C-alpha cells in the first residue's frame, strides 16, 4: 500500500467545512492507503506562540471529531506531532538545505504577512512553517499528501527540499505528491465560506437544536418578501446548501415548489436543518460516545504516537547515516 500523510492544526471542534474539505476524504482513503494523520501542534506555535493555553485541549477535541467522523485507529496511525520529536530533528536537517528565498516566495507566507495584523509574524518559526511541514511529510516517506488547494504550494516546496536533500546525501526520500480533495466550498450560515474565524459554522458536534437555530437565522432569497412571491432557489444559500445534503430529485422538487410559491423559506430551512441532522447523525452519535470517553481518545493518541515514533526512528537512522552524523 502507498503511504499518505496529512495533518491539521489543532483548531478544536471541527465543522462541516473541515469534514467535507478534508476529514471525509481521510476516512475514505484509510482503506486504500497506509495512512498517517496527526495534530500539527508545533505548527500552531508558529503563529499562536503568545497563548499556548488551549493547544492541548484543542488537540484532544479535534481528534475526538476525527474518530467520530470514522477515522479508525486500527487502520490509520493517529498521532500528535509534538509526541514524535523526530519531526523537529528532521526539520533541522531540512532547514540546513532550504534557501531563504524559497521560503520568502511561498504564497501563503507573503499573503499572511500582509493580511494578518493582530499577531506579530516576524518570528523565525513562521517563515520556517513549510520546512516543518516538509519534515512531517518526509518523516514517513509519504507518496501522497491529501490536502486542499491552499496547501499545494507547501507540497511543491517539499518536493524541492527533497530533491536538494537527495542530491546532497543520496536517495533517501521519495518526492511526495499532493492528493487534491475535490470538494465544493461549503457556505457558512452567513453566506461566506464556512470558517471558524467567521463564526458561521455548523460543528460536527452541534445538537439538533443548535443546528435548527443556526439554520433559522440564515438568509434566503432577498427578493422573496412574502410566501406568495415566487422564489429563486439559485440565488438562495439555504436552497443551495440543502441540495448538498439530499438526493438531486428531492432538491429539484423543493426548487420547483419554491419557484411556484408552494412552500416558503421557513419550510426549506426546516428541511435543510433536518437534512444536516440526518447527515450528521452517525457522527453525532460517536462524538457523544468519545466525549464521554476522553481517556480512550488519549490512549488512542498515545498508542498512535508510539507507532509513528517507531517508524520515525527508523527513517531518522537512515537520514543520519546518509548525512554522516551517525555515531552507532
Ligand atoms: N499546513 C497544514 C494546514 O494548515 C497542516 C499541516 C502541517 C500538514 N503539516 C502537514 C498537512 C503535513 C499535510 C501534511 O492545513
């Protein structure tokens, strides 16, 4: 089986956008790839170094949602980056062979330095973010990296680092490739892209009541004032979103009823909320289970990290020998 590696920064509870954009794909891939999935807690430090108080708690909450979504510790190796210190060692070796210019040119770096003003990102680690990511990927000699479009530049840089490293020290690492997740961007409850920073998310652990309340405040077709007015489902976030969670025929019928004013916006909102609740039901059930069994989540993380570390140790031995810094 080919190997995949992917990580997420510890953002805490995950939302439907995280699920559709990444997690669902991981769950699918675990049957056909040897999978390594980890909490990138050191990556959180590169920008959120000033307040580290939530990192641990958020890591556990996030893995809880991974398990609830169906990531299976018997198939995938689930671990936390900081529990595998070999990542830091490989990061040092990679940082030696990475020209500064490569890092300064990374689009996410330039963009975030320009746009993020509420934290000081003039620190060393923030520039080195993609080098640490390259170490994460190569630590397990991954062939593929399942990521969204925003991470492609980082995988590209990883390939360049691998080429330069192999060139100096011999063929140690395969060149990994991004495995793009083709998923439509999920709209949040305010019409913008679903994102934690916009406060417009449906969380995987939201109860039915919470989902209903969040969907109730969504905006529908602005030109439809009264129920007798014909609706325009193509201009309505609620209608569009409903379509993502039900069969096409069902959505078509709702669209038709909306256009002909046979149903109102409230009806469609109720249908959307219910569709989401049904869609999330198996996940919700497991979230509740793991919420009540946080010790089990901890044990899964510790066992996964132990397994990851075994593999990382093997690869580091090889790296040290290739670089002539081996003393054994
Ligand atoms: N940079 C990734 C993100 O923000 C997280 C990440 C860290 C990652 N290391 C990785 C993803 C290695 C894939 C492989 O989403």
